[in-house]
C-alpha cells in the first residue's frame, strides 16, 4: 500500500495516519461520494505465518467490520464499508477530526487532563458503552488509543477488533485460543488476564484504567514489565487517584476506584449506572459547592487582651505560607537602623564591592529615615498596605540618594516596598522587586546571610502566589539547605522555611508529601516553641488542611478542633486565627455529611464574627455563605436562597460587583433558584457570573468555562436543547484548545 493507491476503484489512499501490529490506517478520499474517510488495511502476511493463523486474523478483521457496522451511536465510530481488494482486507470508517487520549496525554507531556475534561470524557464513554453493551457487544480492548476526542468535544470509541458478541462466545474462544495477545496489559481486567469469561464489567474495569491515567497522568500500575503489570491488576489494590492529584473531586476518585475493583460484582453493575453516578457527582460539585477555604489573610493585630501571651504581640495571623509568608521578625521601629554599612569580608564567595564615597548624611538624617521606615512598618501592621508602600518607596529613594543603592538600609526599604506590593495584589511587580534586592544582597552580604535568605524565601512565596509552584519549590529547597547549614535544623527561620515548603508541596499536587512534612514541622515547632505557640498551631492547621485534601475528613476535623481549642486558650475566642479554625471545622462537618452540626456551627460563627469584626467584614460574609450552603444541603432551599441573596447584596456593595466572592454568591443564588425550579431566573444569574468571569479572567479560564457549563445546564432544564448543545460545544472547543 502506498500514497495514491486506489482500492476497489473507489477509495484513494492519501496519507498514512496510523500503524499498529496488524494494520495501517490511512487518510483517504471516497472518489464516488467526494468525502474524506479513514481506511484501515490489514497488513499482508508473509509465508512465515501458517494458514490457520492467517485465517484467524482475517476472521478477526471481518468480525470488527461486522460488529462496528452494526453500531449506530454518536459515541461509536461509524463504519461505511468493508471488503477485500487484491488480497488486502480493508475497513472504511468516518475520518475523525480530533486526537485519541493517548496522543492527548503525549501532547500534554503526560500531565493529567483538566478535571472537567476527565469528567466529560467519562460521561460520554459511559453512554457509548451502555449502548454497545445493550447490543450484546463487549469491546475487550478499551484503552486511551481507542478513545478519540473530537475538536467539537464529542468522544468516540474506536477499534472493535476483539469485541465479543454475547451470543457467540464459542467463536471468540477460538479466536483468543491461538496465542494472539487480546487486550493491552495496562488496561486489562483481572478476569481477562486469568482467561475467565468476560462481560460488560470487564470494559468498565478498562475504562477505570483509562480514567485513572487521564486524571493522574499515569496508569494505575505504572510498571515497565508486562508481567508485573498483569500481576498488579490481579493482586494489588491501586493507589487512590487523589494521592497523585489532590484536586480531583472525591466522587470521581471513588468512581474510579470502584471501577478498578478486582471482582466484577464489586464494580458498577453496568455503564448506565456508571453514567448516573458521574452525572450525580458532577451535579453535587456544580450545584452544591463547598464553602471555599480562606487560604490568604492580611496580617492583623489584636491588643489589649489579658489572655494573650507576650510572644503573640506583634505577630501576624493566618496561614504562614500564604499570609505572613517567610518574613523574619520585623525590626523594632523604635530602634532605628544602623546608619553604618559594613560590607561582608573579602573572600566570602566573591569580592565585596567598594562602596561609593558619599558625603556623611549625618546622624539626624539617618535617624529621621529610620523613624519614617518604622512608620511604614506600623502602617503595614495595621493592614494599611497602600500607604505603607508609599512610605517605603519614598524612604528607599531617599536612602539610595544619601547612602547608596547597595547600602543595607536602602535594601531593607526596597524589601519592605516589595512586601507591600505582594500584599496589594501586585505579585509580579513584587517578584521583580525582590529579585533586585536578592541580587544586591548576594553581591554585598553573600548568599548565606540571613537577610539574603529572607528575601529569597519571600521570592519563593511570591512565585507560589503566581502559580509557579515548581519554581517556588526549587527556591525553597535551596534556601532550606542554606538555613540548615548556617542556622541549624531547629532554628525558627529554618522551621518557617520547612513549613512553607510543605505548603508548596501541597500546591504541586503532592498532598501526601505535604502532609508528612507538615507533621514533622509541627512536631519540631512543638518541641522548640511549645505546643501552643502560634507557629506550631499554624503548622498543625496545615496538617489538617492536607488531611482534607487527602479526603481524610474525620482526621482533619479532629485536628482542626484541637487547633481551635488551643487558639482559643492562647489567643482568645475572637482572635481571627481562632475563628478561622472554627470555619474549617464547619467545612469538615459539611464534607462528612453532618450538615446539621455544620449549620449550628456557622450560626454561632456568624454571630461571633459579627461581634468581633462587624456584619460586613469579608470573613463574616464568608461564614454566612457557609451557613447558606448547608441550609441547601439540608433541603431548606427557600431559606438558602434568601441567605444567598442577602450575602450577595452586601458583597456587591462592600467588595464590588466583580469580586470573586460576589460572583460566588451570585452563583449560589442561581443554585437555589434551580433547586426551586425557577430556571429562567437561575439562567439570568448564571449568565451574569459567566459573563463577568469571561470579562475578568478570559473566555478559556476554568472558572469561566464552569460558568458557561452552568448556563448550558440551565438551558437544558428550560427545554432549549439546541442552545445548550451549541454552548456545550463552544466550551468543549475552548477546553480542548487550552489542553492543547
């Protein structure tokens, strides 16, 4: 076969687009109808194969044609024709405009596909399998290479070459009894490996293997040796997908593990049941969202309370890896800064630069700048970051003029100016500013100086804020090695770096590693600082968070409760960190299905936050949002809708109409309207959210696409199927383009 070959005077081969063990697939043109098709040709066999072997292969090929031609479903590749030409068997199929899942993974460097795409593929393949199984056909070789995702988002199953017709078991046994490998090791069910009879549940097992791979980037038994893979399928329980990728929805993790059950009777009974479970899980995720956890908080001061130990004064609250970051203890504003610049000793890694000769600025000018620097720090402690940034930039410019650009005091002001940029949402600008300070401190002070390590650690934190977790991991690892070498493993700054490294591991999709490291840091901080020190409790809070990402909600709940109780004793019941831990307890209760308890907790939390922070504080509104979500979970949708509308109105006024929290509230309003059957009103809300997200985040951002999915679902409920299908296709195309 070659370019230009004409088969049966009708199908002209144009370009080979695939090659397998027994055949080739060509892009071709149907000269009679003027359309593009795909032609699969069985390779001619040499004389080394005996006639019985050849006969089996030919029968297998004809069998694929008959099986495939009998299927009429949008999720199954259409077969137009088949026959034999000059001793070559051929099969003519529709030409698919898309990529098979194996190619998608390769193009994505074997990174997992986006979660919405995994769910969409699962749902479509389940529908196609339900149809084929109802026709009495089992595929028996389901794998990523045999599932194609088209550019319009539709998914099709291909290659029924070893499919089994339910009424023809004996003939299939003769086909598979020839020693020909039937199936692919990475995706074969235990009963298929053992040579037992297979039914539709074997295809479900193979689908579980496929979903595992596209959801995590690796198959469930990622081994090089084929025999080891087969033994793994037969004897070894797979690791839960969420151990490889924490953001996978819990329901999807559970479905995949159920599909991979060793015994067929432990799997879903059929593909229809599987499809219902996927739809139900997606509906819960889409329409009854969990309250988002507040992972970033601005530093705050709490004073005047006798309950606070002395070491809490001046501390900042919130998650160390996302709140205070890796800053060292701020200098005492009253002490001022040194006006003396002592370069690092010559020979310390690189020659120190010779400072530029400048007129002595005088002690009064140095003291005045130190006082202004302290004022900037005080503004920051009060959360007035914009004003603090203006002060630090002005002081930095003046210090540079009087002391020089590389003077430690100048660099200290530049450092603080960068810090204010990070706290006002300008992470990219902050990173550039930190980089300049780091370069100067390395040049002047050396790579292992505490100030150099502090700014490099802050760079790592900012990289994480920008979503560059791999880069952040590299910097944290380097800084940690230096801190351990210079300061020792138990120094508070070393432990802070290890804490941030643990947090970043979680963001890299390694919750198991993050959990283990956070536990180690919590134990070390308890030993060095005490079990009730805020830093110890912050790390225990992180331990609880990683437990939740591992779906170990009961353990997370117990840990959050212990942290909340310890914070209440040490910091007081109204301290923001105490209230934050109580909020996480509510999330855990909800996730455990204990919505009645969660509702009671949120009612108390709303009252306490209102008293401590005011009725319109963002965290008060977040607690009210959680209250509304749990009202919905308990089926009290009229109350849930009223609560969502009130919170939405306040957020719109306080935070602005386009703030992410405001949009979340609009979506919750739509959820309530939908559950109450008021789909026309729900459509207005969903469109408002999707349009705002498209304007702010772009048309292909995951949150925008989720909003458009909500809109399409609503259109379906209103009976506007054509509009829904068109919108689903647009969303699928954008997702496909993003994945590519």
